[in-house]
C-alpha cells in the first residue's frame, strides 16, 4: 500500500509535490517544536517539584548545582531568589522590620514580572503548533482541489468521462489531504498538551507568588 502511495506521489504534478513538500516541512517543524517543548516543560516541572519538596521539608531551597544554573531552577526558585535579593537590598539599607504596604506592592510587582517573563518563555513557539494545526489541512485541501481540477480538465481534453483515465491524478490529489491531516493531528495534540501544562504552571506560579509575598511581609524568608 505504501509503495502504491509513493508511486502515486512521484507521478504527481509539480504543484502537488510542492504542497506535499510544504506540508512535510511544517510537520517536521511541528515535531521539532513539540519534542523540544515537552522536554523543556518536563525539566521545569521536575525542577519545581525538587524545589518545593526541599522548601517544605527543610524550609530552605535546594543548593549546590541546582542554584548554579538559572535555566534549570524553574520559575518558583527564581521567584524565591528574586524575593531574597529584594530583602537583602532592603536589609542593606538598615530596614529589618515587616514590609510596608508600599514595599509589599513593589515586591509583588517584581515577582509578577519574573513570573510573566518565565511564562512567556514557556509559551514560546507553542503558537507554531497551532499554525500547523490550522494550515496543514487547508494546504491538503488546496492540493486536492487542484488535483481534481486538473483531472477534470484532462477528462475534457481527452473527451472521455472514463474515471480510469484520470484516476491516478485524483489519487495523487487525495494524498495531499491525507498528508495535511497527518501533519495537523499530532500538532494539535502536542499544542493542547503544551498549553495545558503551561496553564498548570501558571496556576502553580500564582499560588506560590501569593504564599511567598505573605511570608516576606515580616521582612524575611528564613
């Protein structure tokens, strides 16, 4: 079956081959983005889990190599580090008491910016998956319509309505629809999964931000 499909594709016209090549490029790009994003989200999830386990059990974040590589720390650890830097700057100015309402607002804003930057990073390239999901079937449909149109023109020129005379052309046209769906379906699955994981991370960040600000009100996170 695959051999017949391949032979049909190789016998198709230039426009059909161009559509198939374009769909292939989009599909490969989607798989590349999906694999990269899944690895990234898995790494961030593991780092955040490690951080929270250490914080709950010891009251301290994990140290050592974990804190040496900021890209591996995860958003929760970076927010914690940002809060620590803010409180140290405050302490250097001789302020050691509880935070004022204005200071709480400043700290909250700084942590929100840190969280927003991290979420923007996690959401990067996910939109490409949505693009592939929407464009690939349309490209497949375009190739199919083109192939069917070319087949009917061929039937008119030959003066014959025999489907066997243009069956190969129609078959080649239909391969673009199949290719478009094969590119769009996994891209859609990966897109929805990635968006769900980013949304979960956003909820976790929001909860931790509120807890961290409440803890910092007393002027210390130790």
